[in-house]
């Protein structure tokens, strides 16, 4: 019995966002293939250059390719047999008043045994203040040794 060679359908492309006047690649975008019941049938993520490759499951119809990324509007594109699909994602701007950062650390003695004491700190920052802080200062504020 001879089996006919089946060709696998692969969709590839680049996912970008518009920054100013140039399109910049997005790293780590979720690329998911879903059927008409919104059930995931596989997918992948974009690489350092914003590129992805996903294999279309054989025998499936009415498929949608979903691109999702934190801070961006989710894109749903109907699969119609295309092999190249470049996508530009748009920012999902939402207004927030403040950000709350919580850091916790468990104190341990020299032997690595906990003293059953947890140190916790919470800092609330107004969004505009948070956005204007220099990144180095913010990093030191969040992760300084106490």
C-alpha cells in the first residue's frame, strides 16, 4: 500500500508595530491557529526579528490566525490559503491612574533556612510619575538590597 505524499501548509511572516514612521519587529507575539469554535489547533511565537512560521492542520476548515501581545490590540485574520502573512499590530491604549508594585522576599539565615518572616513592600505610583522616572532609578527602587 503506497501512501500519497501530503504537503504541509505553512504560513510565515513578520509581525511589526509602527513606531514613529518605521515598522519595528515585535518579539514574542503569540501566533495561534483557531477553528470556528475558537479552539486552539497549534501555533507559535515570533522570534527576535518578529518572524514566525506556523503549520496549518490538515483537514481543518474555517480557520483563523490570531496574533496577540500584551499592550497591543489582538488581530484575528481569516485563513484563506495564504502562505505569507505580514501583520502590523496597533497599540491598545488604555488610561490608568496608578500602578501598584509589590515586592516580596523571604528572609533566610546563612544555612538557607527561613526564619518564618516575609518582608513585603508595596509602592503606589501615579502613572505619569511612573512613566517619567529614569529606568535605572526605577530598577534600583524595585530591586535594591535591604
